[in-house]
C-alpha cells in the first residue's frame, strides 16, 4: 500500500531550527524533508518532488522566503506556504498573505499553532497561486 501521508517541506537556514521543526511535525504523524535554502526547495520541486505544503523561514541568506514565494508563483507551482520568522518587518506578513500564504507565525510560536496552519495548508483547495 502506498503511503498517502503528505510530505511537508521545511526550509530554514538554521540547522537546529530545521531539526526541531522536523521533530515537531513528525511527532504529529506527518512526513518531512528539510532544506537549508529556498534554492534547494526549488531544485527538489524541479526534479518532480511533490510536497503537501512548505514551512518557510522568511529571513534566509541568498533567496528569502518571499522571493521563494514569488518564484513559485512565476513557475505556476501551487504549493501552500506557512511562513515563520524571528524578525517581523513591517508589512512582510501582509505581503506574504496577500500573495497566497496560508499563514504567518512569529518565533517563538506554539507547537499547536504551527500544526494548525500545516493542517489548514493541507486542506483541499489551498494549493492555489494568487
């Protein structure tokens, strides 16, 4: 029988945050694959890897989370996104949500708030590009 549990992409440049998020998401029975950068996520998607949603850090070197969101839209990839950040800049959450993000959490956040957003992202109809 095929495993139908969605794969959750976790994208954060901080290795300890990636590991903690993987442990958390897996503890709720979900599968994860972690990436240190947005570029790595885009490469995985280009190689036909499929994800139910992505948890994406806003502040990363190279390509930030909003740039990853913009690239996905340009490529027509309807991947539901949940943004996380430790450094809320004015208007960033509003821009992410306006561009179609499912949710936006500022660190520190509760385990339950992240899992609720991931579950919302996995609901049918949330994989849309706006």
